[in-house]
């Protein structure tokens, strides 16, 4: 199966569909990651705050194709700042059992700390040293993005944000396009809250797919990186079985009607951290 890749502004590329492991316990992560790789996943997204980097690294070592899997991890809020970010990255690599990662992100901008520019400078150094192929951010606003680009001249490869059918973030996506930043989506299924939507159910029935598969396909057809999470081997495989159909213009227009200004589920980046 040929998986679509998204190419970053630095020339690197990542498989468009990956596995998110938020809330996966460390002692279960190895089994789940191994199952995901065996099912075909070639992109895993973790973070220091998930406290499962050790298990993720172990799962990749166990999996037959583990060496072919792109790996993302993230800098947590308490480790922001130039020196602390470099030390935190070292600790992540130790837990993962690796010499490098494919993508390293600042997890939240934490505007009250006002350290994200210094943290970004540390990430730029890590990329220059070849310890991470690409660097990016998560939960950054358009203003946050423009500031780090303005102060360093380096645009993030990605901004990983909450994005799902009920919270489609059109204005931020426009800023991403202007800056050459790929949009990556966390909680792409709206933490299950949109699976019962009748509009999605109708589109799913039309294509002979589940609502979850249909939502994942919407993300792919919209040009996003998407990292649905599942700890269930059956659903892992099901979520990956989305490369044999595509949504048409009518489907995409129907999805557009689901967007809501109050659809946010997670924290507001302007107020968090």
C-alpha cells in the first residue's frame, strides 16, 4: 500500500496518516505501537508529557518495520527556554532509545512564560546538528508563528493543532498556507463527539465506510497530517483502512457545514501554560 506523504518546507516528508499515543500508558505503548506498525502505520506521534516515550521506543524496536517509522515527540511547557529545551530533548532521546527523531515540536506556546522564541532557537540548533530532521510547533496561534519566523527567519515545518469537523480552524490554516507551514491535527475525531453526527453518517454510508474512517479521509483530502489515537488493535487497523476511497466535492461541502466557532474541546492556547 502506497501511503501519501506530505512534504515540508525543509524538503523532508512525513506519512500523512500517523498514530497518536496521547493517554496510552507507558507499559502498554510498546504493544500498541508494534501492532500499529504491523498494521501499516509509518508515523508515530508522542510527547514528553505523555510519559510513554520509553514504551514507544521499545515498540518501534520490536516491530519488524520499526526502523522505517517516522517519529515525532514534543517539548513540554516546564522545559521551555534555550538551555532547558536542549536538555529536555536529550532526555526524550534517552527515553526513546534513539539518536535522533524525525520531528520535534514545541508543545504549547505558553504565552505567559514568553519563552517560546528562545525554545524555538534551541530547536533550530537541534535541526542544524541533525538530531531532528524537522522542527515544528503545536497549538501556536498565527501571531505566535509570525513572531518566531520574524525573530529567527525559520518557519516551522508543521503546527499541530486541535482540528476536527466541528472545529476547522480556517483562519489559522490560512496563516499556515501563507507561511508554508503544514497543518497537523490532534483529536481529529473530536474525541468521539462527532462520530454520531448524521451528516457524517450519511457520507459514511455512501462510501461503505465507518464514520471514523470518513472523518480521517476528510483530513487526508483536506491536505492535513492526521494522527488518530486508538489502543484497540481492531480500530487501529480500521482507522488505517482509508486509502481505497476519496470524498467528492459534495461530501467536502457537507463537512464544511459542521464547523462551529465554539467547537473547541481542548485548552485555548492563549490561556494555557
